[in-house]
């Protein structure tokens, strides 16, 4: 059993991460190989999820911290509904017990519907994160995202009819991207008024379409200096609009992930460079 050994901490928040690598996603985005990014090869099962929750709860004081279970990776609401519900049932059990106070998941803008959101509400989901990545149509197309900016806006509009907290994720340095396009994306995301955002400079992992372009010189990733310059201006957009930024830069923790990182502006403490 392989899980990324990470308890993400934000003040008095303790996040128990459960990785669902590339499950349910109908597309192969240029940058994506979730199994290498998370360092997890096995597909998660309800039993594995419960073991992970119990493992982390032995180190967390639920009375002194806000504890959240987070389903990361893949496109959670696009996975088989039976598996989706079985994983959520495990999380809900610990939320109902009071040992866990929130449940978050990440998914795609085109994997949101009223039926999906009704189901998430029944299972006590508190936070939904959408992988937006860009609001520029040409960047979305060139990176094979499989959705457009209108679908992002439609998904946000629908989620806002529910009591979920909403997070939006964006990337800088994608194929066809530029500093100007990244700032445009940040401004478009700010207009949607998410509760929080994440900003990820694009990294090149092996066994991805991006890696093939990188190997033949048709994709040149940002340097750390270039990524810092762009992310500093993107951060300024969110700061101006009083939107909380909960992460800048991908954290690569497992040997499996590090060994498959081919290039890009990786820094273990990227945010501290801004």
C-alpha cells in the first residue's frame, strides 16, 4: 500500500490526504500523470482510505484542530459512482463521529451537475476544488483539457447554489501560455470570487504528452526565476481581490514522483521565493 506521506498543515488545520490517481478522468492532459505526481501506484480502495484516515488520526488532536479529509488527484466526481460513494461513506463516518470536521475533493469543471452536487451534499462534503488551469481557450485546447472557460463559469455558478466552499486551481507555464495569459486567467478567476485558490507552475513528469514534447525540444518549461516572476504578479491579482491563496507550487514528496520529474520550475519552498 502506497500513500503520499503528507499531512498538510494550515494553522490549526490538519488535512488527511487520500490520493485517487487519475481515476475517472476522461482526458489525458498534456502535463498529467497522477501516479507519478502523487507517488502512488495502487488504486485506492475504501479499506485503504480508512486505514489512512486511522493512521493520521493517531497523530492528530481533533479537539484542538480542524481536521479535514481531502481526496486529491484524478477527477473525483467522474469516477464510477459506486466507488465514489463507497469512498465518501468512509469519510462521512469519521465526520459524523466528530473526529473529522470537513471533507474536500478535487475534480474537473465538466464533471459537475446538479445530481453530482446533490450526492456530495448528502455525504457531507464541505469543499470542492476545480482544476481550471487556464481561462484562455487556446491554452486549454493545446493542453487537451477537454473543457472550455464557459464550462468553468457554469460549474462555479452551479456550485454557488450549494453551501460548499469553492476552490479554483490554475497553472502557469502550460503549452501556449504566457505571462499575459496567466494574469488574464487570474483576473478571470478572481471575477468568479472563489473562497480560495492554488497556483501551480507547470512541471514535466515522465510518461506524459508534455514529457514527449520536452524530450524533443518542442516544449521549454519555465525557469524557477521566470515562474517566480509570473506567480508574483498572479498572486498580486488574488491579493488585490482578497482571495486566499492556500498553495503556490506543487509539493513533490515521494521518491517515485521525484525520480519521474524531468524538468520545470520545481522548488521545495516555492512560495517563499515570491
